[in-house]
C-alpha cells in the first residue's frame, strides 16, 4: 500500500516525525542504486536526508533536485513505486536513448553520403571513384560521432538531446575531409597525398595514419622515420653501442633508461656495465634479453613509438606534437641517432578533428 504524507519532508519542509520516518524507510532500498549511505529511520530531518532526497530526485525522478518530498507529488510517487519499478524505467530509458543515438547516427550518414555525392558531381568525379571512398569516410564519421557522444554523456547530457547537434558537427567536419579526398582524385586539385618513408614496418597504424595526414596537410612533405619497431636483440645491441656515450645522460652508463636509475635493478645494471667494460657485446645482449624489465625499456619494443629525422620541418614537428607525445632526443636515441621522438604514452589524437588541424602552424 502506498505511503501518504501529511506534510512535506526535507529542505524547507514541515518535517513531522512520522512523515520523515516514512521517507527514510522509502529511501533506504534505493541507497545502493542511487549511491547514498542508508539512513537512520529516526524521524529526524538532517542534511544527510536532504542530500539523499536530492540524489534520488536527480537519479530516479530525473528533474532538478530541491531536496524536499511533497505530499502527492512526483518524488513520493516514485518512492512508493519502489526499486524494481525504477530499475525497469531506467532500462527502458537507456534503450530509448540508445535507439535515439543510433537513429541520429544513421540519419547523419545518409545526409553525409548525399552531400558527398553532390560534391563529387560538382567536381565531376565519377561515381565508381567516389563511392570507393565512402567506406573510409563512414568509419571515420562513426569514430567522430562515438567520441563526441561519449564526451556529452560524461557531462551528463542525454544522447537524445546531444545527438542532433553532434550529428551536424560531425557532418560539417567530415565534409571538409570529403572535399579534400575528392580533390586528391581530381588531378587538378591542390592537395597532395601524405608521404611517410623509412622504418615504418610494425609501427602502430594510428601513428602512421597521423604522420600521413600531417604530411598531407603540408602538401605531401615527406616525413622520414629513422627508428620504429625494435626487437629485443636489436634494442639490446643499440643499447650496448651507446651505453657509455649518448645513453649516459645523468653521469652513469645507460642511465637514460628508467630501470637503470632504480635501486632494485642495480645488480642488473652492474652486470650489464661489466659486460660493456669487458667489451663483451654478446654477453651484454644475452643479459638484457634474459633479465631486462622489457615493459620499462622502450615503447619502440611494441611499435608504439617512432623517431623522426631532425631535418623535418619545425611546423610538422609542432603539428605532430599536438597529436602525440613529443620528446626531442638531441643526445641521440638507443641507435645513436639525434631525432624527434613521438609515442602514444599520453594518448593519440586520431582521427584528427578539423578544429585541431586549424591550429597547425
């Protein structure tokens, strides 16, 4: 049987003891679901009770909280309906939101494809040529859309409300890409395909995609990768060669590496240093392969890093630094090469949004 209140309970309410007890009892089953600690059913109003009412109103009632339960109003009705009903309504709402999000995604792609077709006709690009681009454009549009939707949800915005605006934003950004791609097909266009050369085998595809797009932005200027993926033997060999040279940064052989500077690896460092002093490269390499904490040695080991030639245009280096973590290795990397180092330690910005490309120098 539904509980009835004789007066309001909570912030600014009458807070009759019997009414307060009713609200406390009705709220407690929602504690785990909403995220507040269970209340004492002592009939006394408190800041803790008002906060719990507010949380309930925000999470279950879905309206701006005022921290008060009024007789016959929505809050007491939702409390009387119980947890099972609230969970059922929440599940139904999530299903509606997901459908709204996906419906808007499909509408976005239909609109985008029509605009792409119109742009292709305007540039006199044959359907057989522009249609081959659609698959990549569609995937990129999905990625943008999912990123923006996730950001909106993190802020507390419902997908059904955020999706139309996000759809328009994605369409606008993607059509900029579409026009560029179509111009690449049109040999009379002014844009150039990106060019990345050097040691790219085994490098994370997203890193290569970023290098390629930045190259394209700067009229196809070649970006040369001087160091990419390394295996254990190659990494250890390179470390041996630079052990007492460019890898000695803080006054101790090989100390450019994090693990060398840690006290728990000093026995390993001593063993490596002895092999180097004895000019025993084979022993050094085997010791590294057998005992090194490879997860702390280099992101090159998993293809999550690239070193770029120091002759690369400064504008390109700055643009790449907006999309990846950047470190200048002026004393030389493990292979003894002075370079610009980029990796994914702080995350990769891919796809690159038009808003960021506008900030490229």
